[in-house]
């Protein structure tokens, strides 16, 4: 059955600019009663076709898959989209490299596949659905993925227990859709990492910080490094390879600290320059001395949605203020926000306020964002979620 959704007068303007979302408030009526995750066709108030996509309950009512009325959402559709995504990663030099087997293959709206994330770890693809529609076609996507990538992967793991809308009553289970790969070690720019796709955050690793970790390596030589919210210890491992004098990793999760230590040992066995502590970040910053001249602040999202924005900005101000107070003169601060609800301007203002409170002279060396395998659709600026600053503190 074809479900037709009609917009209110004038509500098609964003879709004419190829924005991939239809908000519930823009809808005048629907012909039929689609189940969550089914494909619906979107029409203007003048009954002109404008898009088709996955229906869902919530403020974002439709995630657009195509603006072409003739394009069917079938197995060939998924193969075309995945082929385009794979070819882009190959063309920018991220995929098919022996020294880098860790990258994002599909980045939701950035790859015209809203609600879908796929990360590649060595020979395992980890798929994550953020919409009911993508959950319902997970097997089709997994099969298409195996066809597109051939023998470069041998298994597809599905990890969506915590990412799907709870109102949809889907009860997803994490597990392998195809294959069953026990090898969870992947390589990023020549460094090895244990990837915890079974129980780890996101798909098991923060792929989006790859280029920023590589940048940190260039600044680490001879420095005393503090990696706050270290999770898997990515920044710590790069600092070690960059010949840091000392590296301390801090995370409130004992499991994260265990994983960090395993990754350090994997790359630098027996190296005594590293130590890790399971402790609350703010408490650690409060009690620590001024021994560090390179600090990384990469906290989890302080604001999952706009309602939490005010508290999030207070959190960023407080966190950065502590770092400005304690960092050695001539120190370098890498500071990040991964909250989509926090704009670049919001974040920069919060860090500026913290710097002003400290009274220190601070200069911006770099303004950072997500890497090229996390592309932002020019029609969907909301896709730019990662913000970072590298600061020189006198």
C-alpha cells in the first residue's frame, strides 16, 4: 500500500532546498495509517510529489530517502547508496589501506541515508540504526553491504539496542547479522586498538576523532599530557607515539580505564610513561597540580537536546576554566564538544568565558571538526556536530 502525506501550505520550502526531514507540525493530513518505519510519499498542499522516506512518531515525522518519484526503495536502492558511500571513502584515501582499517562508511544524512550509521573495523562492519525504518530493513542493508564491499569484510554486527526510539516498541537485539568475527583489533594510522562493539559506546570506538588524534601527536613531543574522558585511550596512544614525556589518562569508568591500558600495552608494551586513573573528571581537575602542559578535554555530549543547552554550556565553562587555571604556561589545550545542540558559536563563547575568568592570554591555533568520512550534507548543516579548539595558553 502507498501512504500519501500532505503538507500544510508553504511547508515544502525546506524540502525544495533538499533538507532531509519533515517535521510533524508541517503535516496537514495522511492517507492511511502507516506503521512506524514504513515508507511514505510526501506531497505539497497542491498535491505535487516532493519526497519519500521513512515514517516515524515524533517531532521528525519523515526522514527523506529520495526526492525522485521514480526511485524505488528496494535492494538496488541500498546497493547504490552504499556503493556511493564506499567509493567516496576510497577516493579520499580512508578506505582500503593496510595502515588504516578503521573508518565510517555511512554517516546518516551526510550520506543521504538518514537514521543509518555504519563503521568499519578491520573486517567487521558495525551497523547502527537511529530510526525504525532503518531497523526494519537491516537484513537487506547487511546483504547489500556484503555485495558492495566483497571480501574486504566478512561480518556485519548490529548494535542498535540503545539508539532506536523507545516509543517504537521494536525491542532490538545486538548481534551479528552475517558472519561472526571474534577479532576485535583494528588499525588507525598504524596504531592498534581493541574495539568493543559488543558493549562499548557508539559503535565501539570514537572514529570521528581520528584526524584530531593525529594532530595531537605532532604537539606531544616532550610534553606532559593529561587525557580527560579518555574512553579507549585514543589520544593517549597517539601522544605516546608522538614522544610525550608522560601521559595520564582519566575516565570515571573503570571499564574505560581497563580498555585504555590494554590499548597502551598493545602498542607500547611495558612503557612506564603511561598511567591511568578511574576518577570523576571534575574531581581530578580540582585536586591535580600544574604538572601538565598538554591537556585534552573530550567529554561525552553535555546536551543531547536543546532543552539541556543552558546546563551544557555551564558544564563546558566550568570544565575549561579548571583546565585554564591548572595548565602550565606555554601549554596547549585540545577542547571539544560533540553535542549537536551546541553550535560552534555557543561552544567558542563558553571557552572564551572560561579563558577570560582565568585571566590568561589564550590564542587559537586550530578550529577542529569531524573528519571527511563523517561528511556534512550542504543541505543539512545540523550534521556538523563535532566542534574543537586547540589553544595556546601563556
